[in-house]
C-alpha cells in the first residue's frame, strides 16, 4: 500500500469504528469499501489492499465484493455521480430524452467521467421515485420532475462550483467523497436538512382517506 502515514492512520481509526458495530467483523466490509471511496474516490488497489489486510482476506476476495455492487467504482469517479433514470415510467415521461441530451451535452456516456473530473454519468434502471418522474440523482440525492434543460443546468452549475440544492434532502448536494463517508456510517450533521414528504408521494394515501378506505386487519 502507498498511503502516507497520516492517511493510513485515519483510515485505520475510522475502520475500527466501523468494525466495532458488528458482532462479526467481516460484516463491516461493505462500509469499509465506502470508507475507502471517501478517501480515494473509488475502490483503489491501495484500498483493496487495506481492506484485505484489515479483514484477513485475499485481494481477490475483496475485489469480488467490490465488483458485485454498482456503487463501488473501480476507476476514479467524478466529484458528482449523476444518474438518469431510464426505466419504463421515467423513460416515457422524458428520461430517455434527458439521457440523450445530457450525455451529448457533457460529452460522456454511461459510466464515463468528464475530462475535468467533475461529472460521472450513469444510466439508472430505477431511482424508486416514480411519483416524481422523470427523476435524476446526483450523489444519490433526488432531482424530481426533470427536463433536458433543467438537468443540463444542474450539471453546468455543479461544474462551475455552485451550490446546488436537490428536490429533497440536504440544502445542497455534497461531493461524491463526502457522500461516501456518510454511506460508511459517519454522520454528516445534515439529517435535519430535509423538505419533508411531497404531495405526489401522499396522493394515494389522501385518496384512500377521502374514500374512507382502510387496510384489512385480517
């Protein structure tokens, strides 16, 4: 491994906090890989070596896990992971057009990163936000009811270093590395920055209440 002494010491201390949460330490492998990404921006060879040594595994065993899940990146990721949903509902609501225009606008395709290292573009199968279709995500924060124009504006603002607020969640989008540290299980202090549940999400519940419907108790 080629981590400098200070980085290795911090990684080790953080990893020990993660391992302390689990009765079986090996269960901490997934969050440790997020921790590695919070430092390196991807699951680097150094990160694989660190995790392998920490858990007493081979590099091949760690790599097998890192290549199974799409949230783990095997090459340097952009500061902002931009995912456009092109699953059925989002697609027919405009997701395919958003993808085509955004990909052309930034000049990269699926899984590719812009030359300035700012944007990694990803085609997403489902963002689980059909009530706000078409949806785009930036570092897994929701951008609802998008159009090609609004999606391009979001990306342009991010590349200019502007603060960009998602439709829900924190007041601004965090960087990929900051998000990865959160996914590793370390609080970012932004839990209270949330806009609450939107109307489309509650539409079905409101309709059921208006009609006097109740769930079966049997």
